[in-house]
């Protein structure tokens, strides 16, 4: 996942969003086949390599596609589709894997990318991509399918004007860092991904069974993981509904701040358990599991949704593939580093230490979010670009756009 976005994200602009999504299914199919037939560790490593390639393609393409085909009114709900699919997949594979062998689980899971590959032939290409390539009739056909309206001339001309302006920018790697609006988008994206992972979610997803066991709970490892991902899935759907009511920034701030408070309480409990500070915590042994579930609830309604959703909203069409590719690399690195960091800190200092780190990071991110996250609720992609430029939208004469 760290390497593939750099190498493959340009496929979005070369062959299109839809074909790139179709291609993304192939590494997953290969990964599950290898996992099913693996007889040694190296084959499993190869399986994980193909999974990483698929992840890189998905995170570089799906948010972009959803952002370009959805209207401002429903973009929050639709933009949550990828996040919900990820956690639903983790829930299902946890349930299936609890009762089936790796081989059987792999053969069951391979049905998902195959079904995606077949069903994706029926989805339309992004109208943005059609306009970028000058396929105006195809863009109109896509708009008709997406809106259910026959007369899309006005919407087409406005979208054509927006894409025309965005594609007038050069869109080089240098522009990603030195053009003010692109830099703001990149900083916002990096901040969202970094603060999300430093809230501890990637670590908790991996070490759920360990944390529940250390807290003295009598739940089996399988049940604890099922509960963890089940709660995420349920409240992720709640968050998809509330996101377009309260907005991206407010939802993120509420989510990460309350999550940080919960993690601080957890850190204090584990510290008191590890060190004799004169407090009898026996009557509070409900805190670890209850706290983890509360954390998951708060995470699911904001921190778990906004970063992936805003990937498809922040960047101009001319730079979008590069921006999303870079953020996918950032995401992959953060997952690797922070998951390892949890193990190192727990081994050397105790279980309280990563909880304290994640708590302080979340509370710090609460303040930074006020300055680094733009509000995109109810705005078209072009309006978001203009807000990043701090200028009013320039209306081009629709009849004169070529």
C-alpha cells in the first residue's frame, strides 16, 4: 500500500476512474487465491503484498469517484460507503474466520472482489473524467443516469465550466506543494489521516483481543473482535446520517475530542493498575471494556468517516490523482508505524502509555482541526476549491466555454 499509489494512481487520469476500480479487484483476487493455497510463510507474504496493491488502488480511486458522481446533498452519505465497506468486511471476515480455516475463509472472501468486478461493469464513468477527455456526450449520459433527469444541459455546462477552470491549472507535483489551495488541501488531508491513526484505531483493530484480555474480561478473543467491529459498523451508519446535518469539521471535532477523553480515562485506569498509587480499582474493572466501546462509538461518528470522505472533496481535478496517491502512501506508513509503536510502548512502559499518547494526540488534534479542516458540507467540488483559494467563485459564461 505504501508503494502502489505512487506507481498506479495515475491510472485514474489515463484509463479512467471506473477501469481503475475494475483493475483494483484483480490484486484482491490474487491475494485470496494465494492465501487459500499457501503452504509456507512466503506465500502468505505474497498474498499480503497483493492486498496492499489493491488497498493502494482503492484509496486512490474510490473516494475520488464517489466525490465526482455525488451531489453535495448526498455526498456525505455516499462518501461513507468505502469506510463502511471496510469495517463490514472486517466484521464478516472475523465471524467467518472464527469458524472456518484460512483456506475456506479465503475462498469465501474471494467472492467479494469477483462480484465487485462483475457488478462494476454496470456503473457509469465519472462525468468529470468524460469532460476532462472531451467526451461531452458521454458526460451528459452519465449525468442523466446519476440524476434521473433527461434535461441535464444546465448541469453539464456548469460542470464543464468547473472542470475547464480546474484543468487550466498545470497539476504538477510542484503545484501540489507550492500552489496555495493545493497545499491547504494536502495539509488538511495529511492532518486528517495522521490524527485519525494517532487516535489509536488501527492499533485497537489489531490488538482488540489483547486489550480485552488484559482488562480482565472473560470474553473470548473472537467475540471481543466481533463486538468491536459490530459497534463500528452500526455507529458508522449513524455517523453517515449526522455528517450532513452537523458538517464535517464539527463532527470530526466532537468525535476526536470525546474519544480523547475516553482514552485518557483508560490510560489512567491502566496506570493505576500497573503502579501502586493508593487507589483500589477493583470496583472499576468495567472501565476498560466500557471505555473501548465508548471510544468506538465516538470514533465511528466522525474520525472514522471524515478523512476518507474528504479525500474525494479536497483536491482540484488537475492534481487529484497525485494528491490521493500521496495520502494513500501516508496512510499506509502511519498504519505500519503506529501499530508497531503500540507494541514497543506496551512492552517498555506498560499498556497505559499508548493510551496516554493517543489521548493527548486526540485532544491536541481537537484544537488543530479548527484551523486545518475546511468545512465542505453542502458545497460543490468547485465551491470547495474556491473556498480553499479564499476567493469567490468565478462564473464563466456557459455558452462560451469550449
